[in-house]
């Protein structure tokens, strides 16, 4: 078995000539993608063959080698399919454009990693550029598993390469009596993560995070009024790095929590498209749109895979409105954001903890009955089953019986 990962490494002090080549190639690559995108939009097609036949000679005429042209057309196909997909979902979208920050696509024949150095083809036979990489010692052995298309991109004055890894793995089998210990994880804004486990509740308070993001947003508005776009971009990078660090930290805590128990399973809600479904005030919409829950789940996925912890996704509907004791589901069960009170049996608790229990119960259903497209809680009235920064390296790659259910909050 193999595990797919992506590693971002910094190019170490390229010379002036190498920087000039990178900047020139990036601009040509951007122009090539824009040519293909203009044709695809005018012809209203996302067919790779048609786009390739119509635009490949023009992209080659820009001075790009053949493998770079292939990557440019691949980028066009991704952009136009995303655009048409958004329009099909009846979202209001403008005409997509190609930004300079997208970088340079490197096909499998255009680069090679030799030791800790990146060798890039210039398009001329036998002519290459060599870029030393900043690689932490613990990651040097991983570079032998580089496989697939890569990407060069620029952030500020520094250049980075995004390398795909295909790392061989052996599934880890953890002990136990065969029954899984499922820990449901409820993701939110007031509480970034809530996980009810057999020995207690793991909570990550989201209020300090939300307040800090609000300060970032307020400062950006002031800078935009004074047209300090350079400061706005720098602040956006700073906020993104901080949130990435936080998600790495929380994902590690969740995986370590699961490893305390035999046959651990982490269960999450399937939150695809939540930004389209949830709408509120301008402030609330900003909080939801900046909520990096997908990145957190991605970090949990690859860390859990390394540790041998299974991850299951369930349907999010009514997880915070269903009573984990009697199964009654109603909006009235949640009179406040943080409080849950069942109108049928009187069970009370924290709404996020209740959601965590219901997520775990739905995940246990999946494990026992097989994984359908989505896992659903029981019908109303039926109780559910009980049971580092950019200068370094980045990786992208139970329902249990609660004897104190009445006081689980």
C-alpha cells in the first residue's frame, strides 16, 4: 500500500540568473493558461482534447517546452471545470482569470530530485537548472518517494516547490477485542472541535481564535481604506500560517486522543458545501468563509493513516438536534446555541457534546452495516445505536455507553 502526501520545500537562495528564468517562465506559463482559458470559455467546453488541439500551438509559440505546455493545459481544464461546476450549482461567479501567484507546473519529465537538489529542465536538450532545497533532516529520506507532477510557486521574494510523494505504508493493526472505539468529533465556530471519548470530553475553544480573526479582518479593512495592499497581502499570509499551525496542533491532539483506546475510529461530519448552505449576518458569513475546517480534517486524515487510526464520515443532518438518549429529533431540542434539552424525555446537555455522541452513533452504524453514501441517524422516535512556516516543510497529504449520560455535558 502507498500513502499520497505533498511536501512544500523552499528553494535555497537561487542566483540572479535563476530567478530571472523562474520569473520569465512563470509569466509565460500564466499567459499560456490564460490563452487556453479564454478559448475554453468562448467555446464553452471543458474537453481536454479540444482545448489541447486548439491552444497547444499557441502556448508553444510563447516559448514554453512541451511538458510545460501539457501542465498549462491541465491547469486550464481544472479551472474551467471548476467554473462550470459552480455555474451548474447556480452560484453567481465571474469570469475566471489566471493570477501570477499560481506558479509553474512541472510535469514528471520536466524535473527530478537528486539528493536534496531539484533539477529542472529548461526545454533545451541536456540543459538543466539546479536548485538546492531547504530540507529538514527528518524529511531527507522521504524525497526518494517523489512521484508525479509538481509545481513551482513564488511567495514574496522566495520560491518554493510542491512535491508529490507516494510513500509505501504497512497498515497498523491495533489491539482490542474487535469492537471499535468510535470518537465523534463535532467541528464548529464557538468550539473549534468537541470530541466525547470514554474518559471525558476533549474541547478546543474557538472564541480566542474567532476574536483574533476578527482583529485581522478589522485591520485589513483599515489598511484597504488606505490602499496598503502590500500590508494586506502580508497579513493574509501571516493569518494563513497561524491557522495552519493551529490545525496541525489540533489534528495531532485528536489522533493522540484516539490512540489511547483499542481499535480507535475518528468520526466527522461530511461538511462539503456548508458555506453554500449556511447563511447569516455579514460577520457570521465571514467567520464561516474563513473557517479552515477542511484543512483540519485533511491534517487528521494523513496523521490518522500514519498511526493506523480509521476515519469515518457521516451525514451532518440533525446531529445537534437529535437526542442521544431517546432518538427524538426536533429544532426545539436546541433552544440556544450551546444548550440541548430534549422536549420528549427531558435529557439535557451541551449541544456540541450531543452532536459528538450522535456522530459517533452514526459512524458505528457505518462500521456495522457497511458504508453507504451517507450515514444517517435513526428516525425520530428511535434511539440511535449505542455503543511549520513556509521556510520549512508542510504536509498536505464511540458510540460508547455513557454511564453518566445525563451529566455528559
